[in-house]
């Protein structure tokens, strides 16, 4: 009995000693013999934990295959990707495909050959990417789709960072309903044929548009100002003042169309109600002038989120399938007040 009591006492003492050594953080010693205090400063405590051997932004080489420079939106998107790389010290290899899929694929192949750490790209159209994305996967290079999505199996990309284009189309439909409560006849300027934003903005819009609004024509303006103007001129030639509304898949096409409507002798924003998407500065200026009725936001400032995801992918983190960007809707009422704050 006495022996059992002794054993219990020894166990209690051992447990107490172990408890004390884990509850207090002992200073760690490095190999130089100097004492290193292991407590974090507030800044360090806020920084993400870096495990040994993990890469930092300064270690990253990123290849980015951009679509082109077709719109104000794209210019802002490119600036965000380039400026953020400079800020973080990321080495960026950047290419502009001039809206051609074959150029984007060639750029991606050269990034694979150069052995970059990550590839980012905005697929100009949804289909035709499997082979090159499989090549990147075989080379062990994570691919991040930015802004636009490609129609490929989940295992071929690390994540997709971008907007909900269907939702943007639905919002545009709601706005057209508000502008034409008694119904009307509208025309549609579609984005680049086969691209995710054109496909989704097309279908989303039709999900919410009221039955008393008829879409009398729908043609592609390729997301550019020049083509938007050209196609609107043809719409006006064919339907004249029958047209009571215009839905443009981006602001640049709407701005081109506004010019065509004025040249035709009608008042954009009044005779023809206009809803478009992007919320670039040019759209705010058009709203201030009373020529555009609504713009639905599509956020191009994706640089910071892109590099954050790129680093996480390179360090082996499993990323979500989709990281959506936050967006809003803007009207003429407070366009003048908001314009100075707009970053794009
Ligand atoms: O993919 C986003 C779209 O591409 C923008 O709405 C358009 O302006 C751009 O060119």
C-alpha cells in the first residue's frame, strides 16, 4: 500500500513538471549560441505563417497570358496585374494575345518551357484549352484562370478568380425591367463570341427580363468601342426609332453605341434606355451626361488576389474552385460624386 502511494506521488510530480515546461515558452537558442526570443511582434503575428522551405512573393516567377487591350476594363485589369507584381517583388512575364486564342496558347507554352512557378490567364473563349492546360499540369505548374473561365475539368486548374457573369446579366435584366416598366423593343450588343462573359451575360439577362420586353436583335460587338458603334449603326438602320432600349455586355460597346445613336439623331439614355456592364470611368462620365442609364460593376482590380492565390498554390495549398470578386450597380444620381473615387 505504502509502495503504491509512492508510485502515485512520483507520477503526479512528473506530470506537474511536464505541464510547466509546455505552458511557458522558453527562449529558443540558435546555433551561434545567441539567445533568440521566440515571441512575435504584432506585425509578425499578423503575417501568414511561413513554414520552412516555403516560397515568398520574391521567389515567384509568374507567366501571365492576357487576352488583349480591347476595353477600358482590360486596360485596368492589366495595370492591376503589373503594378501588384512590382509592389510585391514578383517576377512577371507578361504577354498580350490581341484577342487571339492561338497567341494565348503559344504564350502559355513558352512559360511552360521557361519553367515559371505559376501561369495566370484569362481565356479569351471558353473552349479549346485542355491540351495546353494538361501540358502545364504535366510540368507541375499550377494554372490560375483570372477574370474568365475555361470549360475544362477541375483537375487542370488551381482555382478560378473572377466575376459571376450570370449574376451580372441577371442584374442587367432587372435594371432594364425598371427602365421599361410598360415593355419595349430592345437590341443587344453581345461580347466576344464564345467567351464566358458573353455566354453568361446573355443567358443571365434572359432569366430576369420581363415578358413584355422583346429582344428584336442581338449581335456581337466583340467588347470594343469601334465594333459597338458599327453594330449599333446597323441596328438603327434596320429598326430606327422602334428601338426603345439597348443592353450592351460592356461599357465600351455602350459608349460606341451612344455615339451611333447621337449621329442618328436620337437621344441615348432618353429615347433609347441603356444598360451596360463594367462600371469603368467612361460609363460614369456617360451617366453624368445623361446618356447611359445604368452600369453593372465587373471588377478588374484582380492583381492583389491573384498573387495571393499564386503563392498559396505554389506552396501546395488546395485552393477553392472559384474565388468570386465583389461587385455593385451604379446609377446617374450619384455618378458625379463617385467618379473621383473610381480607380478604373
Ligand atoms: O471578361 C471581362 C470582360 O472583358 C469585360 O466586361 C469586358 O469589358 C472585357 O473586355
